[in-house]
C-alpha cells in the first residue's frame, strides 16, 4: 500500500478523511483492537501514532496489534526519532518549518534517514507548521520553537508554500495536541489557497462542529487525538461529519 497515493487520490476526488491519533503513552496495548474496530466502522482513513515523549516502549506492540485485525494504514507521526517503527505503513518525515530550530528542521532527519531506509519505510516529506493554539503545547515546548501567531495568516501561508516549494508532499497545520483553540477557519482557508499538495489539520478538534469547520475551510485530512482519548464515543460524532462531508453535493442541491 502506498499511503501518500491514497492521500493524493482522496484529495483529488475531494473526499475528506479523518486520522485518529494514538499517543503510545496513553493507551494500553490490550485496548488497541477495540479502538481500531470502532475507528474502522465509522470510516476513519488512517491511524497516526506518535507523541512528544516515549515513556512506554510500545510503539511496535501497538502497530502489531493494529495490523492483526485491520488493513487501516498506520502512519507514524513521530515526536522524535525514538519512535521509529518498522511496523508502520509510512512515516511522516516532518520538518518543523515554522520553527528555527535546526534539530527539527533537518537534524533528526539526518540521524533517522538511514534507519528508515533499512526499514524500507514509505517516507512522506511533510511541512509541519505549528500555529499558536491558545496555550503552550508539548510540541512547542519540546521542539523549542515559537508557534506562528493564530492571526498571522500570511506568515503561515508563506511558510506552508515554502514547504511545498522545497518539495514536501503534504502540509500539516498543527495547533498542538490538546490545544485550547484549533487552527482558525481563516487560517486554514488562507493556507489552503496557496497549496496544491494536501493539507492536514490537527490540534484541539474536540467537537463535530470544529471538525466540520476545518473541512469546510479547506482541510483535506483532520487529525483527532485528545477528544477520542477522553471519550471514544466521539468517534460516533465524527461518523456523521465524514458522511456529510462526503455526500455527493449536486449542483442545485441546497
Ligand atoms: C496533534 O493534531 C494532533 O498533533 C491531535 O491533536 O490531541 O488536540 O486532537 P488533539
């Protein structure tokens, strides 16, 4: 399976997709299969795995557990290179282009590139753009980078465009896990206008209304983590969002 092709195909067909983020420190391996079953039922397109730290060394075990009962693509969304796993389908090769910390722009990549090559991993070069979500998040603290202010849409759009021009295949607009405020619709729409590559949006999406707003503003894929960690029933709300976003809209339908 080529995960990037799946993302591009969906984007071209204007099919909106949801990724569920699993923080490997916040789930027990024996709870994984129940979550994945539910995610598959409601039409989740990807499972992202990653977090800012790795307190429990169980990324491989979680991936293996997912693969036992599901074909849903597992995509590593690494906070750092300690999270690399040969059991994922693809790895987001994130360059934190909104920051000016060389370690997260290129440093970790140099160390992880040969390992990813040995793992024969699909690698998806991704421009990671951190936006201020109303309070300091782990990603901002751990990466030692300053997020782009939430109202500076031109800076974010130019940053995302630079990422695309550098050859990155996706842009990930991120308010940070557990953000107080998700990325604003104005920001998503402004960034989307600049891009021809797919746009992922995540951080602080905790209601169907916010998920819908992100899609309507231009997100191709949204990522939801905390809301599902807090209550797995949130997946049911996302089911309605996925269905309504992907219902064929006829030209004259209201
Ligand atoms: C974090 O965008 C993801 O990188 C998910 O954020 O945990 O706030 O849903 P939440």
